[in-house]
């Protein structure tokens, strides 16, 4: 069949070279058109992936915000409650005093160091931080030398889990910050 077409080409006034060139040009134009059609599909797929990632980030931020609101409400609630002093409470006071201990911040101490020394685990530092926010402030990376911090002598399993969870959240939130300060010379 092909030979017959090639034989008929001179009768129609076309050369075989013209037909081959036209065929190649049409094929390359078709390939370019297909590439142009595929590019928006790739862009749409990338946009969907970006949108999915953004939604996940928003959901994470919302959950962190909710937890922060709950903790703030809890803290405000405990600050508003003023217990009445009774004979039973005064008898319990020595037992409660033994539950907490103190640590004097030394030169170049960090919450991680203190936690490691008192709890044998540096990831429990949020337990110390949460008890001493008023003394430390909003930045747990900065501790003033000589500050006396209070910490629980023993943490419950729940307190340990919460502390580790909070430490991981802080690490993810402030991943660019160093764990240790650059200490000035003594």
C-alpha cells in the first residue's frame, strides 16, 4: 500500500520528501501540543499538594492554639481560686513542701541541664518552666544567674508525658534556636 502511495505522489504533483517533511512537522506540533496540555495538569497537581500541606499546617496551628487557650484558662482559674486556711491544710503544709525542691541557676545553666540533673531526662524541662514562668518569662532559653527555681521532686507518668510532648512542640516551633546558650567567659 505504501509503495502505491509513493508511486501516486508524482501524479498528484507532490514529492515524497514533501510528504515526509509534512508528516514530521505535524508529529512535532502534536507532541508540543500534548506537552502544553500536560503542563497545567502538573501545575494543578502541585497546587493541590501545596493546598493539602497548607491545610495540615493550619490544622496543626489550630490545635496548638486550642491547647494554649485551655492552658491559659486553666492557669487563670487556678489563680482566681484562693483556698481557705484550715487546720488540716496547715498540717499538710510540711508534706507539700517536701514535694517541691529548689535549684539556684548557675553560670550558663539551661532548663535542659537542670532537668537532666534533677530528673535524669533533659526532655522534662517544661515541667520546671511551667512552675517558674513568672521568674523566667516567656523565653525558656534565657535564665538569669542566681534565680531560684522551684521543681517537683517527683513527676507523675502523666506529667512526664506532658513535659516530653511540650518539649517536642517547643523544639518543632523553635527548631532554629540552639539548645545551649553561648556562654560568656567567667
